[in-house]
């Protein structure tokens, strides 16, 4: 099944690239995106993705806290609370 999805996605991409009609290309690319999402779900089950996604989110939270502290410090330096 995955191989069939891959081949269909490749064919869809080829059609989208060769199509000069932007409205039709948009629809095709929208379909292509859904197709790739479906194929990705089949390749990488949720249980395998979740630990990586949680780790990425934790890293982003830490970076967010650092940036917030820097912004608050800059505002304080300018006389704002």
C-alpha cells in the first residue's frame, strides 16, 4: 500500500509541476499535501512520533523562556516593567 501511495504521490507531483493553470495546480498541491500526510502517518505511527515531538516541544519551551527573559530585560533597560 505504501509503495502505491508513493507512486501516486510522485505522479501527482509531476502533474502539478507540468500544469500551467495555477487554480488547478493549487487543488492538485492540496491533494498532494493530504496524500503525503497520509503516507507519513502510515510510515511513522503516532506512538513512535510522540516522544520526539514532546522533546522538540520541551526544547521550544526552553527557548521561548530564554527569549521572554531577554525581551523583559530589554524592556526593563528601556524603563518599562
